[in-house]
C-alpha cells in the first residue's frame, strides 16, 4: 500500500500523566488509528463530548463489551454511494482512499486485479467505515449513543504503569 498512497498527516496529541475529571483511558488494539495512535497506546477520552465533530478522534462502541470499542475518525460529507452525512471509521481510511484513487487510474491492471489489490490494501491498513448518519432524528441519536467520548490526548502515567 505504501507505493500507492502518501503518508497521512500526523496529528500530535497532548500527553497526559493522569486522567482529567470526567475522562477515561482506552487502549488502542489495532492499526486503524495510525499514525495518530499506535496499537498498545492508551488514549484519554473526554466522556462529556458525545456529539460528532468532523475531523476529530472518538472512541465508539459497537457492543457492550470493551472488545467492541474502537478509536475512530468522525467525518462529514459524501462517501461511498455519494450519500451525504456523518461517517465514522478508521483514520487509515484516508490512506486507503488516496491509494485507491491512484490504483483506479492504472491501465496496466484488469478490474479484478485492481479489486484484489484494493482488498489487500484495505486489510493491511485496517480500514473500516460506518454510516452515513443523518443530522437529526433516530439516526443521529444512534450515532451519539455509540460515541463514548472524544479523544483528547495520549495517556502515559508517571512510571509507565497504566
């Protein structure tokens, strides 16, 4: 995938050695949040912010267990199918999207070969997406109920224990 897409812009997150009031920590367990958050790192999540903000990182829950939670990027606009709305997904979706634009322009590959490369790249960067969600009503309320909170930084307590 690296040959297909430029490296995404790195976003520096504030480093916390203790959790601010109203915040929780959450451990990243996949590559979908890179380069902002790496697997094994803990983020600080402000649980008071549960409404979508375009371009911001959030922890989202897709089920009751911690294993069903992911760090996501909230996006606004048209996506697959060109339907406008809120979307949540891996940070690496931007990397995949840029690479896929370059892949589509290649004339030396069949459509099947392009599809195979796209699927392989998708799996390699941990891309995923969910949405679109509306601006109001049940769809929006559902999105807000799934957002655990906004990621405001990285958590690294003094002494390295978490």
